[in-house]
C-alpha cells in the first residue's frame, strides 16, 4: 500500500507544463490556419482529386 501512496504523490508533482502545451496547441492551430489560407485552392483541388480517385477505383 505504501508503494501506491508514493506513486500518487509522485504523479501529483508531475503535472507537466500545461500552459506550455496550450501555447503549442494554439500556435499549431494558427500555423495550420495560415497554411490553409495561403494554399486553400491547392488543398481543395488535391483533396477533390484524391476523393475522385477513391470513388472511381471503388466503382470498378
């Protein structure tokens, strides 16, 4: 039982860097939005082409 208490105490101290992870997540979302804004037309064409290929391949 003492090993369990020791583990719980260690886990509480290992909460991590939550604000850092939030910042990383927000910055990643911002980069994705910026890339999508710049390359929107190319991304849409690529996805449509890929979906058309999948649909045409399954329709054989």
